């Protein structure tokens, strides 16, 4: 048996690929995708990833609102990286904390 390990980046890559194949979000249902098996199975795979990574449903992911379901401490590593990147491209506001809403917006 071959086991693969998937990361958050894999999920994002798969999502972006699906979004490129099926840009109309109103069609993101099993019923509307049933006549296109490759897209249907990609959609189902994404749903499984969203459950496994506790990201909510595909629309919560698309809108970034899944970010708001966690605690700010869950994003410690991301915030550190964001602050480092922001310092190099902007005059980042020193001493201010990044909020969940800002993370969701940037996502």
C-alpha cells in the first residue's frame, strides 16, 4: 500500500486547480458536477481534505472564513513569516498584532 502525506500547500494547489477548471462557484455541488466525473471526483477529494484539515466546506475555504474558526495562536508560525515578509515590502506597523480578520483577508 502506498501512503502519501498531504500538506496545506497541496490542498491549496488542488483547490486552485479545481477553481480554474470550474470557475463558477454556483456549480460547486455534487449534483451539478455529476455529468463530469473528473471534476466531481476532484470536488469530492477537496471535500475530504477540508474535513481532514478542519477547513469547513469548500465555500468557507473559498471565502477564507475558515480562518476565523481557529484561535490566533494557531497561526503563530504564519504570523511570524507574514511579519518578516511585510517588513521587507512595506513599512509594517511595528508592535501591532495581526488579527484573524487580517489573515482571512490576506488569504
